[in-house]
């Protein structure tokens, strides 16, 4: 019996080739999109689950009231690690201190490479369940030991055995390879960590760290809670741990005023809930997971709607078939099985095609989404999901023909009695078409607004010149006492217009401080970004002065001079147009940079336009620039007359000559700035791609419906032509119903997309407006596509010879 069902189903597919192609093609595209999105969502939801202790790992966080708001930081004070181990260890199985992950130079013999790594406590390998390929997780028990990733071991030692070999970190730290671990997957926070050295060795080679006090947050702490406790219990226990200590320490009044609170951020929140509001995880990539999931659901729904729409449109022809089958003895249950067999056959063929589409496009999709996804062919759960997917889609798509068409009475059908249920018979089709285009138009509007937001931020005034600005990190001691000669030699090459030093690159701020007080503000709890620069920095980045002058290395008084940005000037009470009044004003700073917590007096010598150094979507922080302190970056402004291509070899030669132990690395400010838009651009590209497919699927369905409507009204068209109707009249008659439906869709989609995009834009401090023309242009675009899609069938029907139209069957 099943063989018979399949033969009949296949014959029906072959008989109606165009409609079969539309059905199978649209459904295959919809299923392929759903599958790609499913892989993407699975990758996002499984972030960090590689670590076996995922459900018990957390990071210690700190909340403070800064600038009147409760802000969250993942760095904590150095003394807190001892506080946890001594007074709060009953809730924790493991407590692991860690530096930030940062790039370091690794050298083995003559081979030198740059890799990202961290210095961590000895229990880190067990905490993060590293998969060891050589050595054991206990390899960090010796102070001068290191664990390296498989790819790093290959890069350093090639095919030779790396175990117990000596590696030099940053030219001044000798360590022994005690183990090799498998590279962590991309959907792990520690994916980029290519080596782990010991926390004890970091302290031994950075003596200043042990002198850090409670007002200086400089390290990360990761913990594993005990099985019998919970994150809530452990967080509650440590909540006031810092406050209870610092309220009894002299000279900590400013820090007490920030009301610090300590808490645990579970690993399950690290990726999806990476943004914080009022000290609580609020949002992050999870919003994109929901957005993409909704898009995938609706794209698949559109494909199913096509199937159901074409089935309803063919109801009269299939009704006669049902009547004949019932007349010769077919049971309704048999007909139901027949129609469901056809549905499942279409869905299965579409699924096979979708697998081919996914396989061929996955590499492109990985590049677009910046992931390393793959189809899990050997995973039983994957095939179980696929079978369920085929089943649900087949039932959804085949429910109408199987349940509705088989209910017709054969006597009425064979007598020629119309099966239409009055003037509302086509209402379900109209509703489904309206839903299709509402979804499609909404997706297009959202894509345009996402693109507008990215362009709005890109066009934001950045306050400095990014063009031809090269930034070179000074990662090793190889640069010690060589900065002046490097500056001199670079200028001698003739390819640079300015060479400057700074604590961080022009596209980032790596330090912030409180403790600034001035007349009218004696509390000192405001958070300022702080940046050490050399006098040449102004010329290198192209500072735009609003008042005052640059810092000078020739004026002794400028050792206590500040250049501030306009946001800092406004915070101090000086509005636009009146910033000259701030020049010469004094600011007291009880700085963490200085020893013994001495408060020092500074004088403001200049005010510059705000520099967008951090996220281009967020508010700019008040910032101070000064001359004292360590510099970690060399900023090189390449001469426009020379260009980057000609300048790089000459600049590289200088560094190879003066710092031979350090690989030459550089970044360009314009490229680093562009990288800040990648997440939003990626979502924009994904939504744009899926919007295109949604429109394509909708138009395919519309094309099929238009052809059926034209076929159903063939005799009517013939009569109208005999009575004198023109081609234009007939085209208008066949088109107007579809145009009205798309017009209604455009009206419905406007408030839906407006609300969704207002919610999405609300996460950005610096955001674009939503213009009315977007809705108008998208609506007219949808109407134009509708007319183009249905015009072929409408005009073809209108041009048909009425003699053929009116001839008897």
C-alpha cells in the first residue's frame, strides 16, 4: 500500500512540475535556513560547555557606585584573593587567581612567536578541565613551568618533542614546558589562550603586584563552588567582604563611598549575558540568539505557508480526484494517508536538498558568522532532531489537504457542485499571504535600521585622525631604555611625520581611576579614563584643541599637567564655548599610580575634543592625559606622501635592528576601529541574507498562487475579453487582490518593526533615529516586487485566445 501511495505522490509531483518545483524549492530553502540557524544557536547556547565543571564555575565580580551609577567590573583587588582563601573557603572547591589574557612573545632557540596567554593559579587546568595531550594537569605546581596548546607547541618546536624544553616569555622569564593541552574550541571564552604559566612566577617577576592595595583592582579570580552549595549562597557570603575590610583602613574614605559589593558570575552567563545593568547580568549576545531564532522560525513558516497556500489553491482539482476515489470505494483514512504521503515525500525531498544546500554553504556561513560550526553527522541526537523536524514540517504542511479535502462528499463534487464555501473561501489564503509579507517586510525594515545604526556610529566624529596611524606594542624588556633612540631612528627613515608613546593604543583605554577632586567636588568617586602619553602624541593622533595647549616635555611644570577631553570639562562644570575658563584650574588626584597614597595637585593646560577610543556605540568617558607613568605602545604617523606600503619595510627594519628579540607586530588604527563594528555588521549581514530569502520564498508562493488564480478564472477572462475588456483591465483585475494584501502587510509590519527596533536600539547610548522613509520605501519596494511577480501570470492569462478559454473540456 505504501508503495502505491508513493507512486501516486510521485506522479502528482511530475504532473504539476512548476508547482512541485515551487513547493520543493521554497521548502528546501526554508529548511536549509532553519538548519543553519539551528547550528548557530546550538553553538551559542553551548558556549563554554566544553569545560566539564561548567555548572559550578564562576568569576568573582565587583560592583561599585561610580558617577552616580552602579557599575560592574570583572577585576578585583589583589588582597581579595587572600581574603577568599582564608575567610570564605568553605563555599569553594577551587580558587584560581589570574592575570588578564594578553599577547606575549614566546621564544625557543631562534624561533620567536607572539601568542595570547595568562598567568594562573596551579589549579587552573583542573578547573577548566584541559584535555592534556602530554604531561598532566598538575604541571603548574612548579613555579617556572608552563602549559602550552597543541598549536603553540607545533609553532615553537615543529615535530620535535616539546616536553621539558625551555621557553622564554617576553625575553625575561624562563619556563619549562610541563604539558601540552588540546586547543580549546572557538565557543570557549579561553579559546585564544595559547599558554598558561604560573601565578606564582608572575608575582615573583612583577614585585609591584604584591604591593597593590584594596583600592586597585588588577586581577581576575575564577572559582569552583562545592557541589553542596549554590552560587546564590556563595555570593551572599562574600557580598560585603571587601567593604568589611576597607571600612577599618585609614585613607579609604573614597573607596568606602563607592559601596563595593562582591558577587559570583556563573560561567553560564559569561557569554550570553555579558552586559550589566545596576550590578546584574542584563543582556548581550542572547538578544541576537533570540533575534536569529525568530528569523529562522519565520523563514521556515513562510515555506510551510507556501505549501498550504498552493494546496488550498488546487482544492477544486484535487476535490474531483477525491470524489472519484471515494466513488470507487476509497475510505477517507486511505485518502488522508495518501495526502500525508505526498506531503512527507515533498518534505523529504526538500530535506535532502536542504542538506546539500547546508553542506555547500556552511563554510561561507562560518566565515559570515565568525564561527567553526559543522554538521554532526555521527551524532544520534542530530538525526533524531532531523526526523522530528521532517515529521513536524510534513504534518504542518500537509494538514490542510489531508484533513479538509478528504471531507468532501463525492456526490456533490461529481455533480459539479462547487466546493467553495462562499465569498470567505479564500480568506485563509489571504491571511497566510498577509502573514508572509508582513514577516518579509518586517525583516527588511529591521535589516535597514541595523545597517543605519552601524553607519551612524561609523560616521560619528572620532576626535582624532585614524589614517596612516600605526600602533606598535612594546611587549618585552627588549624595549627598555630604547624608546628615545627608536623615535629618533624612525624619524630618520623619512617615512614618518610623528612618533609618540602612550600607555594604550589610540583605539583603547586600559586604565581608569577615581580619586579626582576639584573645587565643588570633594568626594572623588567619579571614574576617569587615564592615559600616559608623550608630548608627540598630540601630533601623532591629531588632537583637536578646544582650549589651551599641548603638554610639553620642556616645561618642568607640565610634569603635573593635565590635558582633558571635553566630557571631563563638562563634568567639571564648563560647557561648550566656555572651556577656556578651565585652563589653569587645579585638580587633586589621590592616584593609585603614586606610592603611599599621596594626594598630588595637577593643573589643566588643555582641553581636546572627545576621542572615541572605546566602543563607538557608547558614551565617551571623562579622560585625562598626562606625561608620567609607563608607556606600552609606540604610535607612528606615516607620511601621506609615502603611504603605508612603502613605509612598513623601513619601519620594520628599525625595529629588527633595535629590538631583535621581539617579533615586529603592528596594528593600524583605522582597521582596529573598524573591528569595533563587527558584531553589529555580522548581525546586519545575517538578517539581510535571511530577509532576502524570506522575500524570495514569499514571491515564489505568490507566483504559484497567481498562476492558479489565473487558471481558475480562465473562462471568466475569456468572457471579459469577448465583451471588450483590455489587457490592462484584465491585468488590473488579477493583480489588485494581491496588491491589497501586500499593502495591508506593509501597514501591519510598520508598528511591529518600529517596536522591535526601538527595543534593540535602546541598548546603545549613541544610536540613530528611525526615519519614516524606511517604512515607506520598504512598502513600495514590496508592492513593486509583488507586481513584478504576478504580472507574468496575469498578462499571460490576459493574452490567452478567448476561443481556447471558452472551449469545452
